[in-house]
C-alpha cells in the first residue's frame, strides 16, 4: 500500500484546513475578521467559517484584496488542481502577491487577507465553489516576440590582475548565428536517407546511436553542415558541442520506421525507400509525430553534465511523451513567423501552465559528485537548471533539426551563467551543449506540423542583399556571409578570392547529384542578391535545370545474364515477368530491386532458378 494512503487524508473543505492549524495561527487569521477573539480552537474555527460562508461578507473580503492578491485568488479559483503555482504566478505577473509577514521557517507572523482564501498553497473545495460565480477568469498570458534579432550579444568575464591585485571585467561581442531550417531540413532528410541506403552510416547495436564516423559522414551531406563546425580543443577548457543534427537524424529516422539497424549498419526499411521519392515535408511530419511518442531516447540524456540518469536513477525519470507534449502545446500557442527569445518562451510556459517534470525525485541526479552535487538540495534542481535544459535539447536538436523552428544561437561556452551557485560547476563553461540557444521562430513547416495550418505553406525566402551576381557568373559578397551560406554557395561555386565565387557547371551538377535542385540554388542567389539575376544567368540556370531533369535515378537494380538471347527473350516476354524486368542488350535482364522477390517467384513458375549473387 502506498505510504500516503496510510497517512492522514489531505484536507478538502475549509473546516478541515482550519482544524489543522494551531491555536496561535487561528488567532492571527481570525484577527483579520474580528477584534474580540475567543481562546478555544473550535470557537476560532467557527468565527472564520461563518465569515467565509456569508456570500456578502465573502465578496466584501474579495474586494478588499489588492489587484495582485485578487489575481492570485482568480488563478486558483479557476484551476482544476486548486493549487497556487507560485513560480507560474511570478512568471505571469512579475512578482509575488502580498502574503503578509512570514518567518524564515514559513510560519505566519502577520498574515494578509490572502491567507483566508488560500491555505497551505491550496484553496478549499467549498470555498472555491462559493468564489467561482463572481471571481472573473484570470487574464491570459501572452508570449512577447521581437521584430529584429540582435547582431551580437555581449559576454563578460572576470580575470584577476596580479599587478593591481584586483579582478578586472572584460567584455566581448559575440556574433549571433541565425539558422533558417525549413528548407535545409527538407534537403537533409533525403540526403541522410540516401547515405543510409548507400550503407555509410553505422550505429551502436546497444544504444542505436550513430558512431563518430557515421556522424562525420552525415555532417558532410548536410546542407550547410551541422549547427556548430567540428572543433579542435587544445586547452581542454571550452566545450566542443559536437554533432547535433548528425546525432539526431539517425534516431529520428529509426523512430519513424524509415531505417533500422542490421548489425552495426543502418539500412532503409521499405517505408524508408518509399520516403526517398516522397515529398520531404510529408516525410518530416510523419517523423515528427513519431518522435513525440518514441522512447528511443530521453533528450535529457544529452545534457552531459547532469549525471545519475542511468541505472537506479532511470527509475525516477518521467515519461518523455508528457514532457514533449507540454512543449508542443506551448509552441502551438505561439504566433508563427515571429522570433521569440528562449527565456521568454520558458517564462510563457510557466505562466500559462504548460509545465512538466523531468524527474519525480531529483536526488539521484547530480553534477560532479552524487552526494555534494545532488540536484535534490534546496534550490539546486530549479526550473532553469532541469526543465529549461530539457527544453533546449528538444527544441535545438530535434524541432530545429527537423526544420519546424528557425533558431538563433551562439557558442554554448559562457552563454549562460545561471548555474554558478551549484556545487561542482566551477570548471564548467556551460551546463549543456545547447546553452547557446537564444531565439526560436516557428516557420511554415512548423506551423503545418503543429496543426496551426491545414496545408503546408512554405515560409517566404527573406530577401536581403548580401551578394551581387554578375553576368560572367561571378558572385560577390557585399557583406560577411554566415558560415552556412558560405558552405551552401561553395556547393556550386568555386571561391576565387576572399569575397568572390564563380559558378561552375560541374560543381552545380555534382550538387544536384547530392540532392540539391537547380531551382533551390537559383532561389538562394535571388534571395541573397535582393533582386532578379542578370538575364544570361537566369538563362544559364534554366538550361542547367533542363539538363539535370532529363535523367532520373530510379534506384538500385539487379543485372542478370542469360545463357543465350532466346532465354532472355522468353523471360522478358513472359506474361508474369515482363512487368517486373526489362531487356538490356541481347542477353542481359534488368530487375528493379523492389521487384526482385516477385521476379524470383514468377521465374520459378516458368521453371527457372536464379542463384544468389556471390559478389
């Protein structure tokens, strides 16, 4: 039997709450209502109940509260749990209501009227019923957006000067990296599927996570690379974020049933092979919906500094589906195509009640040492340490990788200093690889996947003049380009100087073979140039688009050699076989890979067999 079932039942009615108080506490509460007070507990309880049960007196007491106190009562009156969420109230209204004078041990010294309505953080059920008819609904919380992203953010650090004997503050401006993911993800999902189909991605049999070599191979085919380029750490101080997209995609595709593990090598399932020729936005929506329910990975495991999540600690972790659902509901309440600071989104979640727990018990989770660094200590496992780090991992590594949200970020080292009071963090430059996430924005793909639009409407390409395209196919940068734009440009243009590239037909065709389209490259140049391209450049792209579309890759096939031309003709003209194969030359037969099983069965009926290839 659970322990709480054997204990004293939780109070529900006002009288039950009042009877749990001591006489000194009851005197303080009754003193808010009357001047002459009896000494017996039952009589004190009766005074308070009488006042709070009188409809006119109750309304008068409600009207005596200040605006913030009335808001606190309204939040609880219209809450199914009847609980006062102090952190959520603070996030929504910016401060706490006036509770009066409370001792450091939580005892009422001089309580305010608010204590007559909310007792031990809960409103009695009968009192809630009497208040609900005239207490208005609390105001809805709004998420605040920004019109323009900052170009840089200021970071500071202190360094001790042994000459002066003082600690000096240093400031540095860090450029904000802006990543629009919608079109990138639609390229990446097909690129990674093709890479898996080629047998170039390996993963652990035990964890199903991609190997280091597999992550490097994936990074090479991602449009613009990963969120952070690989780093060579020499001082051992700054954290290398490592692969984010390249880590996520293999897990996303496995959870969606598009890939599975055969030994240590990932291979496409029949659904994965079909996805190669399916519209990428539909593949991504399916993958997103599957990820919301998968147990393949707890994203919090990727917060590398918080230990104790495995072994016995795994028992205290909450179900990941519930955490994801809370974040998704909050996203769906936001306006698409508007930038939101991550801290503002976190505040909005708490203020609107989109809350969740990562662990039922924080004591097993720790930093550095399981005893001294446990997050169970008071003030250690707060929302910004635990829930916000989970949110960053989910949004940055999965929602952004799948192209539902655009992100703006910096390097995680020194990005946040909100963990400095925790034991064991002195040598940490970040608490997670996602600490650099600053802003998010729901794009067109995200709006569709979140159910905000019935049809997928791609976000318009933002036109901003950062390039000038010349008639001789040269591309000149008029301002510094983000690393992702440089990487994409160099897919089809050769750099000839620091700010000049020249479009090369050979590179362009190679990019098409890697999964890009000619229209995609032309649209990129138009958006970055801020206007139309020179006439001869548009003609060039039209001709290249035509050439690139004349040949279509229909996938793998098996080449079979017949002993003579007569046998090849017999097989390819058979009524059951002719739709499954085709003649190549006089003695060769081509069988598409997805028709091979049916071809073999029909071949057996014709009286012939096909030994397995020895290659």
